[in-house]
C-alpha cells in the first residue's frame, strides 16, 4: 500500500494548512494494512473531498486515508434503499437514484460531499424541519475499527450514534445503507419571497414549516444589516424538467493569483443584485435547487490566499435577540458576508456530537482578512454559549476548547463509547487535538 510523501492540505475555507501523508485505499485489506502498520503518533484519518471548511479532515504529521475508490452504488427499487461505498458523492447517488425516480431525503448545499463525510458530520439540508439530519435515513453503517475488525452498526447500537457526527474519530466508514425518497418527477416546485428585514424573514419561515418540505432563506448581511433577503420554499414537484448535471460541468474559478476579491463594496454590490433578482415561482431541477453553487467549481478561490471562515451556529427559538447583537458587531467591523443563510431546524438526532437541533441556524462566510473579526467572534462565542447555542464543528477552525462541553454536553458519553472503539487513539485529526475532543 503506497503512502505518498507529506503534502500541504487545507479544508474548503483554505484558512489553515497542514502537512500530512496520504494513502488512496481501494480495498478493505489495504485499509487493514494501514491500520496494522501505522507507527506515527499522529495516527490515521479517513477523508472525503475536503468540503469541511476548517480542520476536521486534516491531520498534520499523520496519514489521511482517501476512500474515493469505494464508489459502488446499488439501489433496490422494492425496498427503496441504496447500498453505497463511503467514497460515493451525494451528486453521484442523486444521479443514480433519479434514474429510478428516487432521491436521498437529506442532501447538503453541495453535491461534492462523500457518504463518509455525510455520516461524520451528520449533515443537514433544506428539509431538516421535516426529515431531520442525514442519520435519520441511514439503516446501516459498515465500519472498520482501530483493531482492523469490521462491524455492521444499526441505529440500535451506541457505536452507530458515536460514528454519526463523530468527525471520523471512531473508524473508517466503508459502506452505508440508506433509505431513499420516492419522487414523482425530477423537480421541486419553488416559490420565493422577498422580505425587508429579519422579523419578516423569521415570521415567514415560521409560517411555512407545515406547508413546505424545503425551506431556507438567503440573508443580506452587508450594508445596514437589517436582515433583508429572499425566502425560498419548495415541495417535491410533479413536472419533469430538463436537469443540467450538477457534477463537474460548470466553469472552474481560476486561482486569481491568490487575491481576495471580497470587500464590503463587492459584497454589497453582489447582495444588492441577489436581492433584486427575479423571484422563482415554478418547477426547478432538484439538483440545481439543492446545490445552487455547484455550477462553479473552486468558488472558494474568490477569497484568495488568506482564505475564509464559515461560521454556523444554532440557537433556540425565542433567543432571536442574539442576531441583533451579532449584526451590530459585524456592521461595526464592516464585515460583510457574501453568503448568509438562515434556516429553521427540526428535532435533533440522538448522536451526541450531531450539530442540528431544534432552533434557528445561521451561516455566514467571512474573509480571514477582516480586521478584528477573530476577536469579535471569540466574544460572540461566549454569548452564544450563554444563550444555549453551539457552532457546527465541521465548519470550524477557531472555537476555544473550553466551550466544547458547554456546546456539546453529551461529549463525555461520546468519549466513553469512542474509547471502546479506539482504545489506542489511532484515529486523529488537527481538530480533535485543538479541541481536546478525545
Ligand atoms: C459549498 C458547501 C455547502 C455545504 N452545505 C452543507 C449543508 O447544507 N449542510 C451540511 O450539513 N453541511 C454542508 N457542508 C459541509 C459538508 O457537508 C461537510 O463538511 C462534509 O463532511 C464534507 O464531506 P467530505 O466528503 O468533503 O469530507 P471531508 O471534508 O474530507 O471530511 C469531513 C469529515 O468526515 C470524516 N470522514 C470522511 N470520510 C470518512 C469515512 N469514510 N469514514 C469516517 N469518517 C470520514 C473526516 O475524517 C472528517 O472528519 C457544505 C460544504 C460546502 C463546501
């Protein structure tokens, strides 16, 4: 099994680089060989497509195991289930399922996420208020433990829930069995509404829970930060549409010589155009609706060499006043966000480290070059925790370790189960070390 010499790797935010070796495994035996011969104190980490923003999929001084070759998909029409390899992308599963008028019930904002990454983050999509997170449609996970042994885990096993949202730290997901949703067509019936401020946005999202399977709002966090935006509501449709492939077909943003094109001016101009764009009212291709940015690959290059961070948190219903505090602080810093998204979550899964739980989740992107941003967010993290909120670890590269037990109060339960699955600490990541997770 060949292990490539160390090279610099970063997450999607390109804000943190780490030097690690990499091995592309194509058989279970090859992963077992890596496990049995690993001598590095920095251990091993399974990875997908590095769509996590921060340091979840990095392991400096250790070895990353690339599972792209685990790309099998088999769909059983009768039971409406798919058995997929860990390296299968959401986009590939969508394509195979659509041919049979089926679709994964939970998909994230990009199709370039692997099944392994989807489990490790317990990802959520626009349907969370109805379907919950990814784990809710997973029937089985086949996992390689630190011993090299293979186990099949179902939702009856505590190890299943430790692996869901477990950030790759319980073992290598090799295969999963997932339930699919039956479709009438390849479209979503979408209706968009322009709203003038945050209260209107919240009110409309609250009202739409019962009537729409997919809800999300784009929020303008530039200019005066009133929280104006566009609310998008959708239901699986019955009108077939011509769907453009979502994978690798769009243009790729060139490297832009490492320059950061995100300034308060460019962001405000973009947000103004987005706010005024014609509103959708009708059938839209499912894949296009679910993954609006996938038409442009490497869009993260727009932030240049310094990279960016995505800050996503969830806060209980009734704690909305925290948004005012956040918006005021960001306005004072002149920190304009290119992509703000507000979504109402439904119920949490039972995984101790799963992020989504009932409440509001807000997602913001910021260039790392904004002066004072880190200091402000450190203060805001504390207020968030005091208000009972938490950040999404798969997007994180900066939160303080002391806040983790407050954000994720079941972490000790997770640690206990993890220890039985990996007593020697084979699975490691930069994030796990930074946040003292294990
Ligand atoms: C444009 C964009 C939009 C996004 N939208 C959403 C969204 O709507 N909702 C959402 O929840 N997330 C979203 N994300 C985040 C993304 O879904 C997660 O970061 C996901 O984990 C990335 O998967 P990946 O295959 O790239 O894995 P990587 O980033 O390579 O790895 C992520 C984690 O998964 C672990 N892992 C990977 N493969 C395996 C395996 N086989 N076994 C065990 N562990 C494994 C890694 O160790 C690491 O901890 C978005 C990301 C981007 C870039």
